[in-house]
C-alpha cells in the first residue's frame, strides 16, 4: 500500500477468502496511521535533537562566560589593580622622581590593559565585523594569520546575527587549520546564492578533523540554530568546512 506516491507497507492476502476491495479500504486506513506514526517519530527525533543542541549551546555559553571571567580577572583586572597600588604608593611617598617614574610606568600599564581588553572584545565580536561587515572582518583575519589566507568574499552587509554566525564558522575553521592541520594555505570563499549565504573554508593540511568533536559539533549547533546546515569533509588532501545560512536575499 502507498500514500502520496510512497510505499509505506506491503499487504498479502488470499483472494479466495478476502475481497480485494475490502483489503484496499483496510490498507488505506492502515497506511494513513502508519504514515502518521512515521511523522510523529520524525517529529519526536527532531525535538530531541533540538533539545540536545540547546543543551550543548547552553554548556558552551557557560564555558565561554567562565573563560571571559578568568581572562578579565587574570589579565586586565590585575594590571589595573597593580597600576592603582603603584600610583597610590607614589602619591604617599611624595618624591618627585618616584611620582614621575610611577606616571611613566602607569601609562605603559594602562596601555597594556587597553590592549588586553581590546583583544578580549575582538574575540567576542571583532570591531572590524561591526564596522565593515564580514568582508572586513575576514580581511583583518587574513592580515594576522600565520598561515596564508586566500580570501574571496561577495555581497554587501547582512543581518548582524547572520554575519556573526558566519564569522564564527570561518574563524573556528581557520584557527583549527592553523593549530592542528599543519596547513600551508587556507582558502575562504563566501558568496550568496538563491537567498542563502554559502561559506567554504578549505585547508591543504593533513586532515583528520572529527566532525563530531566538540569544536565542530558546537559550530554545527550554532549554524542549525540559525536554520542553516554545516558539513565537514576531511582526508589526506585537507579539510573542508562548508555552511549554508539563509540570509533572505
């Protein structure tokens, strides 16, 4: 028996004992129930996958918050506290030379703290992305990459959420290639096609990337949360990360 042109089950019967028309009517009723059961099972699976994805995203966000707190505590906060103690000590000492030295060292410490805060904020949301969009952020990434990046980016500004998701995918893929793949070159391609933003990051490293590892799995969750899809292929000729994100234009 079939439903909407798709076979859902096969029914055998003895035509000498059962009327064929009766069998067809019973099969039609059974087909509808079987199809509904299939749809319910598929829906339950999707709900389970969404719940698992949300749990992984929440866990990743908690880890990221702890990392930010740790970086702030161990980095800029300590620098600024040391600067405050240094200036207070010089003020209490009252010697002009000590004050001058404290001001010089304090200016250097303040500049170092600013750099640390800038680096931290760039890790959260790079200024180039906010100011110039995805193309500017990727160009900035290419200028600072220890592995040569060949970049091709098409299109104008997008929704900020889509731009950030795209930048996250590209940034994670590039960092993985830099750190783990022993790559000599990385290609980044971004273009729009039929209302989708398509991303492709390919490196010429030794491969071996695990699509189900925590890093790439986290990227997949983020892409799927934006109603997109992500695929990873990795072999001896390198690793390719591709994502499709709906962008509505």
